[in-house]
C-alpha cells in the first residue's frame, strides 16, 4: 500500500510528530522544568534555551542556539558555543540547574514553581534559578537555609507532578 496516496500529507505529518514524541525518553512526573513542544533533537527544551555552562564561564545568562544542542536526562539544552556544549557533555551534573530547573525557593517551600533563568545564583558551584524578583528577595534573606530546605524537600517532591503539590 502506498501510504502517501492513502493518507493526506497533514495526517502523515501528525503521525510523524506523534512518533517522534513517543521516542523521547520517559521521565517521571515533572522532574525537570521544560517548555512545551520538542526541539529538533527530539527532546523538550530546558532552561528556556539559556546556556547552562555560560553562567559559570561568562558569569551571566546567555541565550544558547539550536546549532549547539545537547541532551541530558530527556531534555535538550542549547549552548552558545561548541566549547560550552563539550564542557556540558563532559560533566552535565556540574552545569545543570538544581531542582530540575524549578525555582530554588519554591523547592524550599515544597513546591515546583517555574524557574526563570534570568534570575540565577551560583552557590558552592551549583546553579540555582528562581521564579521572580519577589522570590529572589526571599531566597536572598537566607540562601544557605533555603538551599538546605530545598535539598530536603526535593527528595520528597522530585517524582511528584506539579499539580499534586
């Protein structure tokens, strides 16, 4: 049977998209904060396309580009250079945001709030992002305490869906 003659092009496109989506690695409920849809790498985009290595090398949030894409734990990260992509591939745990890229202060409260990659802080060699300026101010009042609470809570909430918190 000639599939192209049997099904209209739009149907084939939908079937292709469903197939690619089903090929993405399975993740437990909401362990990593990512955007809707998938990248050309077949995985959803994490950290809103910001380069996780650039926080450490450039000291600022830097938008990555699709040309330099790496995947880890079922999500795609964009990088601003092939060197940053290579550094990430060599040691993703060193660069990926804590709490799956969810808001660090939210994790301290036992919640999974969206993390804004423009609101960031590196503490003891780890990248943390937060929801908004108000949350950043609360986080900054006691950074070590907030991180300690978030670390404890994350072990409980990591596998829970956002809607269940």
